[in-house]
């Protein structure tokens, strides 16, 4: 029964609405403070096909206020998952700069600790597309247009991997003393102990 407006319709002088609107007005609106349905889709990623993820993201994201540290990074991960690299990058920046730019005018109340590891998750699970698949670490990497590359280290099942992703290739260094199997775009690779593997990520080849 609610009027389905979007956040872009709100006068910027009313943001954040939690500091300008009454709770009665907020609850009568369609606006969402943070990711809710989308958080469930993120947590149970293997239970939803891409079309379902995209349909829900396109409906809920424009109506989400992101007046919570739990919100930007979840939306960034899902934007990356549906292939919207530009929006994923914009949401990633907002997750990383939530306190630096004091988006919600509430820094005086304390730091948003959850947004800090959330920014790391946006990088690893969003842009690098890391997830558990068939008991293996699986990756579907993308890279923002403004970056030349990005790099991170993960500890997966007791072994360490160092990954560097550029526009053309993915470097995976196995820092463990045993061979490690991973998947990249559903193709399996075995990386020898203490060895480096180069994988082409030219999306036109897949």
C-alpha cells in the first residue's frame, strides 16, 4: 500500500532521514535503512540464480538509504555479482569512506567498525568473486575500470593464497607447502606448493 518512491526523490537536505523525519513518517514510507532481503541473498548465495539476484537488487537498491554500516558493502558485492562494475565500485568507495566522509552525519557517535571488514569483503567476495564451491575456493574476478590491479591474501582451510588481479590476468601464489586446488570461472586449477600460477581473465574468451 506504500507509495514506491526511490531514494533519489528525497530532498538532499532531508538526509539522513533518521535525523530529519519522524519515525511515523519513516515507517509509512517505503524506504529501507539497510540491506535486508539483499543481505539474505548475499548470505545464502548458492540458493539463488543470477536472474533472481538481479531482479531483487534492481528493486531494493534504489529504495535503500544505506543509513547503516551493514549496507554499502553488501550492495557492492551483489552489484559485482550481477556484473554492474561501476555501481559496485561506487558502493565500495562509500563503504570504505563511510566514516572518512561522515555520510550519515553520525561520526560523533563512534566509528562504524562493521564497514571496515565489510570493505574487505567487497573486494574479495565482490570484485574477486570468491566463494566456496564443491569444497574449493572459487573465484570469478572482475576489476573496476579505474584500477590497474588489486591484490589481497586469504587464509582458506589452513593454506594461504596471495592473489593479484589485473584487467588481463590473475596471479595466484600458493604460500603453502602442499599443492592447492582452486576454481576460476568454474575451471579447476592445481597450484604447486610455493608456486605461482597465471590465469587469463579475458572475459571475451569465456
